[in-house]
């Protein structure tokens, strides 16, 4: 029985499938197709994380994020510097605060 997927996979998945005695058909994506597939994969992994709230799903999300960062021409170190700069200017989430409202009426 052939099961169809049409989704981005990790690099070693074909080897894993073959070690199970199965065969698979893969294609190598062009850059634009790859970026589109990464965005779909990000949504897929986010959905899985929201369903299970597992650290393993978070690791999958991070792997996809890392790949997206690289497609944007950045190193992971450069990306972390961007994250750190934002952390320095806006803070993190350690204080567990939720914004309820803002009154923009000037007195």
C-alpha cells in the first residue's frame, strides 16, 4: 500500500524508511519551494506542539526555525544576537505578565 505525504522531511528519514525494509520516493525542492515547505512545516509542528505540549515537539519547531533562519542568509549566532537584542529592549517573559488594556486618552 502506498501512503502519500507531500511534506518536508528531515534529511535522514529516507535512510530510516529503507532500514525498515520499505521504499520511498523523494524529490529535492528548488529554493522557493523549500521556503514554502518550511513555512507549512512550521505550522504543522506548531499544531503538533499545541496538541501535545511536549518538549520533543518544541525541538521539532526549533529545527524548522533554524532552517528558516538559514534560508534568510543568517547564521544561528546572528539570529540569536537579534533575539538577544530584542530581549534587552523589550524583556523576556519571566514576569508572567498579561496586558489587559491600554487607555490612550490623554489627560
